């Protein structure tokens, strides 16, 4: 699935007339879901002075003394590492090949009901159309594997436990990365003065994997995620679109070879061919992006995966080199690494909002979260060999048979239908 995810001198920022700056609850931060009108906000950095104006990427101002962009690029990478990013790369804006792949993917309808994937025309694949004046993209990589947590395979093999994708066990990564990207932009502003930029992390029409690949951060694996020889695929990406004509990095070589382990590991067959993903069958899409009823034929294949899916990553040999994150925000919260399905299912909507603010899970809302748990409980009823646990799951589901949500009622009814009749002696 194309892209299945950013502060020392705030008072020095300038909103120029042709691209107005809008302030939200966190000044200088850019984050909005793709379906939101807020996605068109633009960030501008620095304080304009009479002495320092610039002309970069076709802009009309004049720079009296241009910085050494080679030195600046090296400094940006060093600052990024000092701020906690594991890697920084720089690319140009040419995404012609990726644009053709996106067009073909959309034409097949593989985006399902993610209408926003087609809503932006060529802005996704042409950075200069999304943020006028952009000539370079600075891409940052940040590891997310929590330092402590239940082994993923152990959770997947216990049908009574809820499997949450490893990236979602801690705080919402959008907030963590966008703040760090803003601090990086501030460092650049301190060094060169005002420049035009905008920060993203999975929050706007950005082809982040294609850009990261061009920037030398890794290569696109056959599961369509970015792979890095030193870190596997367990990391987030964030971008700074900028008008600074920095030297670009060379793309990384590909290292998947003849390996197809990610393809064979996919529970639903969503990876239909190397580098081709039908999102309509992807568990991450079904449990996160999809708002309606999950197709019945796919429910048994979802197992206990209630938010996202990591199977293709767990199967990838390169993830033997995945690095544990030092980020406190990515540590496991609320025991989500190995919680009981029925314990999570017992949460009220108020408890959901109390316990998961600041989490990626909170973004899908209580109804979808409960829908996913009902599917997991139905699969547990069919697969659990523990009669005590089976009775407890049945009781939990029966208490939600008259839920106000038609979506939840339908999935609860399906779950109860998965009860296996006792054997006749």
C-alpha cells in the first residue's frame, strides 16, 4: 500500500504573504489527517530581515551571501542524530516512476475506501505542487521497537490475547516525530536564517517510502515497506519539504534477492506479488483504515490481530537487525503488548478515551476498536481449547449483543456464531 507512518526559536518564524502561516494548539507544528482541510497549512521558518533575503527554487527574494550547502547538509545530518533520529537523508523531488505505480494501484481499486489516496491529484507524487518552491526533501528515520514487551510470536500463538502492531504500543508517533522535525528546522534556521519548509509524518499526501528510498535510507521491500540493512523495517519516517538546494544522497541498493518470506507470511494474501499490495485484504487496512463491516471471509484470517498486523515484518530476515528504541514515548502502555482480548473488550467508551489519548489507537475511535476486538473474540471462541476461557468470552460477547452500534452488534453476532459445539460422547 503506498505510503501502511516531525524547537528553540519559535518567535523567529515568519508567515509570508503568499503562503500564510496558521497557528494551531502547538505553534509551528504541522499535523492533520489527509482528509482534513488543515492539511494545506504551510510552515515558514525564520525571521525576515533587510540584510538576509533569498532566492532559492524560483523565489523572488535575493540572498546576499549563500551558505555552503554541502556543509549545511552534513550539519543537518549531525543535528538530526543529536536530536535522536537514527538517520537523515536528502532527495530531490523527482518521483515519476512512483507516480506511475500509484496510478496503476489506484486504477485497480486496491486502495479500498481510502479515497484520500486519489483525492489530491499529482500533489502526492509532485512535492512542488503540494508545497510550492520545494526543491529538496529531508527524510528522517526513527526506530520504534519498545525496549520491553511480550514476544510478538507468543502473543500471536495465544488466541485469547490481543495482538497490537508493535508501532502502536506507546504514544502516537505523529506527535513525537513532528516535534523533533520542528526542532531540526529551528536548528537550520539558526544556521542560515529564514527558509521555506513544511514538516510531515504520515499526515498529508506524501510518498514517504519513495522519498526515503531516493534519500538512501533503505530500499522498498517486497511487502512495500522500507527496509534498512542495519535496522530492518521497524522505524517511522518523517519529512521536511524545503526550498534549500542541498546536495542529494545516493539511493540504497536493493537486498531482497529471491526471498519471498513476507509474501508467504501474509495471513490474508494481501501481498499479491512482489512489491504489490491489495490493501482491501491487508489486516492493517481492515482494522485501522476501513470504517465499515470487515468482510466475513477475512475475519477468521485476522486471528487475534486487533490493531494492525506485523506478520510480513516478523517474517523478514532483515528484522534480525532491528534496533530497540531509546524513546520513552514508545514504551508499552496499559499492557497492550499482551492484554487479554476480553479485558480490552470490557472497556467502556469513557475508559477507552481515558486510557488511550495520545495513542495511535485512539485515532480509530471506540466503535472500530470494539469491532476489531469482537472479531478477535470470535476467533478465540473457535480456537481456544480452554473451556473456562471460552465460557468467559461467550459471556462477554453476550453482554454486548444489544450494543447501540449496529456495526458492533453485527460483529458480536458473528463472533458468537463461531462457538464450537461440544463433542458428543
